[in-house]
C-alpha cells in the first residue's frame, strides 16, 4: 500500500509540474497582440497580398504575423499593448512578426521593406526585444520615438526621442540618442541628416502604445 500510495503522490506531483510548465510556456508567454487602432482606405491595404475590401479591416481587430502592403492614400496604425505603437504610411510594406513572448520567441524583427513607418516604443518590457529590420541595418529600440524610411535614396533612421542601436549588415554598430537622423546609402559610411518636420508630425500623431 505504501508503495502504491507513494507512486500516486509522485504521479500527481509530476502532473502538476507538467501542467505548470504548459501554462507558463503556452498560456502566458505572449505579452500582447497586434491591434488595429486606425485605418484609412482599407480597400487599398493588402494582408499577405490579399486586399481587404472596405469595412473588412477595422479598429479593434487583432492581427497575427502578416505582410502588410499599403497602397496610395491608405494608412494603418497598430498597437502592441503597452509596448509599441506604429503607423504605416501610404505606399509602404511591413513584415509584421508575432508579438514578443516571455520565454520562447522573445526576439522579434519588424521588417520595413519599403516606404515609411513611424514608431513609439516605451522600452524593453520584461526583457523582451523588438528590432526594426531594414536592408541596411537592424535597429534596436529602447524607449524611442522614430521614423524609418526605405526608398531610392537609401534607408533613413530619424530619432526624435530616446535611444537606438543600429547594427549594419557588415557588423558595424551605431548608437543614436536624442534628436538625430542617419542615412544609409550604398556601401559607404552612413551620413548624418537633419530631423525634418514631416517626421515630427508623424510621431506626434502616433497613438499611445
């Protein structure tokens, strides 16, 4: 009887531990979800290259990982609850990753393939890290307001508040703080560029994270 009783206690304890592991890893690891805050002209916005007809994409809707393409006159603002808010300008392409998680998948890359995106980030909550990826560099956010542009002139990173760490594809590290702009064009070193009024306006119009 003692052996059977001990086996029952041991099995129950193991089951409790397994349930706790499943709960932590599966049930609570995701910190938040991408939420649509504002949308303009949804008929000109594509998700995974499929067009949402008017009324299909709406505020309050949650999005999973997807490729977002905004066409002429369309804009999309998203929020990752308490962590980050962004606005995608017209004629832009953004590769939206899954939200960062506590344990598995803590490192995510928000890919700006073309166009313009404005972002505000409150910091690195719970140690999670979300970087902005471009063809020229990866941009680590640490309590920053910024605008990232990818176009014919190159990749512009315009910082208006906080700090950011830029790591180029060849491994060079650039640290920005305060108000400063940096342009990556071709194989040469990056250039310092002024902070323009359009960037200020885009950041000022961002929703709260």
